[in-house]
C-alpha cells in the first residue's frame, strides 16, 4: 500500500510536480515483481492510479512493452500471475524463460535506477539481467534485513557479483514495510 501511495501521488508526465510529492519527477512507472498475487493491483486501485500488466513471461516480450511513454504504472509479473494459467514456480520453468526475458530486461534496468526489496536473488531473469549490466548508471539499491549480503547462503549465487558493480549498494533495513514507510515519508508531503 505504501508503494501504491507513492505511485499514486507522483507527478504525471510533463508536470512540474505534484502538490503532495516532494521531488519534481516521477518515482517509478515500472515495477518488476516475482510475486504472483494481485495485492499491488488492489492497492493501486485504492489510490486511483492507472496501471497495466504484463504477466505472460512464457510468451515473447518485445522492447516496446518497456517503453516509458505513459503515465500508467506498468506491473511486470516476471514469473507470471494468478490471472494466467502459466506460473514459473519451479526451477525448470524459471530456467526455461530466464535467458529470453533477461535479454529484454537488461537494457531497461541499465537506464533506470533500481531498488530491489526483499528478494532472495535466485537465478532468474531479473538476476540474469542485473548481472549483464557492467554498472548501474542511476544506482542499484539492494534492500534487505540481513546484516551481511556477502555471507554464504544469504542470497543467490550471483548477488555478490551484482553488488560488486559500480553504483550498486546494499541497504540494510528493519524490514520492507519499514523501508517503504521511510521512503514514503521522504517523498510524500
């Protein structure tokens, strides 16, 4: 709900700002999630924020679906959603779509600032796309509760490699809700 609240008051394209937003530009119009549930959709509806979804990762993606040309929030269900019969819920399914989808995600993640919250970093299209980036021009912030992201078996095998890249940072927090509440407090009047 806190994420939806931030997205709900962010300024629209071409607007100088929004009355309740502390920064001049939008926070995000692209959300990648490995969750299957509709909770963010419900929260976006509660704050009257227009969104659209891409939840068919087993089908062919194209570059146009990631063009940032609308004020609507784009929810990308990287492993599918409960609205479709295909759910990438096991290693074989995730491996089958990983390379194909990482090819489209990598340039998108390269041109955006990235915040990763509460994600284990298992070997999927998101991790593959992040690992393909030489550096993060607009920053990568990996947020989690664990004190040491480099400790053995804390995250997936490639997370240490990703966090060693230029402009990649690990942010320890008390929890995703706590982090989002702080972010909300800094961005929304």
